[in-house]
């Protein structure tokens, strides 16, 4: 098979991989940063794609795009953004989320309608916020896209109608993943209830199908959300639990049947292969370590070294790392909370407490998922930028109380998007069977149940604070 390209348009950067379509071997890669913040002019993503893919795109016979989920890209009649895109981690729509859940009949009914209980991350809540706080901009909206839709449209040949896929669409809050015999369907009445009127929505491309061609004539896949693309890139199978430690923290599993959790702890998304990808998501993950490194005046290697020099339990110091509010549990106005500080507390204790908080947050997310699904976890895998940290590799299995598989370092979202591109190019019923990533390590450590116990106590003690 020819070469294919996969794109990861994430919160922080665009990554592009040129891949052998037969076996997934990476042949070339590029990267370009995105502006910081929780609202961004989406045209910056297109500029970043042009830079990252400059030396790759001409060799690709097919292209797929994976992108950050949930973001609101609201366009006017000319296709221009009416305002900067609001990203998944922008929590200004917290009140809108709660209002919509109530208007739709409560958490149970909300989960039945769209597979999830709304939190501020969901696109539909941002549309309600736009209606209420920027009515002039809201009045100019003619079309709403997700970040991956917008980036893919930048690649598409002129005249290609806007498109998305069921995986990413399932994170909007106005798409039912289980409708139409499992293929999913838009729920425009729910969007109308948020924005106050109808707007155009992109076509939903079937899993593995082509959405058209690029400006250069390459096959253009439907694309998907970043979590769905990562699952595809890793070749997740039933019984595999994936922990992703990037800007957000995510616990996910591939399952055959749709999920609707009225507690809101698990979101019932579709995946990119005709199955479902329920997940439990936190807002605060790798950035917890970014903050701690900055406050202690060290780089990430120095932070890990400090943390590993402290004893498990961090000398009694416990952190609840909800610095930017939190999504799971739903505490959009929460803040970071420390306890157990004393004159004996050391810099090493402070460093270790940050890693233990991150690990406990991920462990909670995994528990939410497996409890709801009643699933037996065959293995736990961890990926993401923070998974490269020596301290994460030692502390995470200790907090989970079980071994963790660490696949080799790779851009798995971009790799999954490339696998989807190869699938669309081949026109087969299932994705190409690429070999599993070679060189995985198994991380093991003595369990530290007291760390999770103290973290849980602090989490429950602060439950009414936000």
C-alpha cells in the first residue's frame, strides 16, 4: 500500500506522521505549536498543520485527522469564525451545562439522549453560553464544527461539504451515539434548545469511509476525536484499559454496546470502528506536574528526581489537584487543595505529592469506568507525554496496585489517524491489521494503598467546596 499521513491537532500542538500504509512504520514526522489558552482562533490550527505537514503531505496517498474533542468552532455564512474557538478545557459554560441538564429532564434523561451527562467540556454547553453572553456573535452563527472538522476542511478539495465522524460527534452533546441502529444521528432539537435556532451541521462519515479528497487529490478520511484515534493507533481490544496522561487525564475502554451513565462520571462516546469508547476524563493531568515544577524551580527531570527521593505518602502531604476546576468529579469552580503541610515538609514531599495526586486522579477515573461497565481489565496501558516521567512510571503502578504496560514512545493519535487513512484508502470492512507496537515495558511497584486512602479522604472532605 502507498504511504499515508495522520494528523493530531491537539490542545498544544499539531503533530503529523507519514506512515507506511501496509504495516504502520513511521517514515517521517513534523510538529508545530498552538497558541496557549482555552480559547483560540482556529485559523492558527490550519497554519500549524501547514507547517507540520509541509514535507509530508505531498507523499501521502491518504490523510486522516484526529483532533481535540468538544471544542466549539462557530462559523458565519462566509465560513469565518464568529469568535475564537472555545476549547474542551474552558469551564465558563458550567452554569449552562447545569441548566441544559435540568431543561432536558435531569441526568438520567440527558444520558439517555446523548450517552453522557453534560459538563462544561461539551460543545452544546458552549453554544448556550454564546447565546446568553455574546448574542451578537450567536446571531451570526450559520455552522458549528469540531476542531478536527475544521482542520480537515482546510485540507479538503474546494466544494467538499463539511464532515465529521460518529466518534467525535458523540462529544458534542447534540448527537446520539446509539441512534439509527448504532450508527448514531444528530439531535438538532438539542442544539436548537441551546443556541435558540437551527444551524448547519456536518455530514457524519461512516467508520472507515472516505469523506472526499484533499486539494492535492489524496483520499481524505472522516477523521475522529483524539481519544478515538489513540485507541485505533494502539489497537485497543476488549479488556484493555487505556490511561492517557496529557493535558487531560483519560481512562477509556473499547466495548461493543453503548453506555449511558446518569452519574456523569463516565461519558458514553462512540469510537472510530463501529464500537463504543466510554471514558472517564479529568481536566488536570500533566499540567499538575508543570505547575509543581515551576513552583519548585526545577525542570521535569528534576521534579521526578525530587519525588523519587521522598517516601510513598509524601510525608503526610496530600494534594487534590483541581487547579483549573475539574470535570470528573464535576467541580468546575474547584481549586487545588493541599493538606498535611508541616515544618517538616520537604521540597521532595511536595514533588511526590503532585505525582501521587495525578496517579490517584487516574486511578479514580479507571475505577469509575470499570465499576460502571462491570468489566474485567486484562491489562492497563499508559500513554501520553507525562508517561515518559520516571516518577510516573514508578508511582502510577504503586497507586493502582497492579502492573501497567508502557508502549513505546509514539504519537498514537496521529498514528491512529494514519491507520484510519489507510483504511479509507483500502476500502475494506475493517482497519488494516498493523502489528502491535513493539518494545512495550511492564511497570511494577509495591502497592501503596494508604496513598489512595488519604487522597480519597481529602476528595470527599472538599466535595461541597465548589
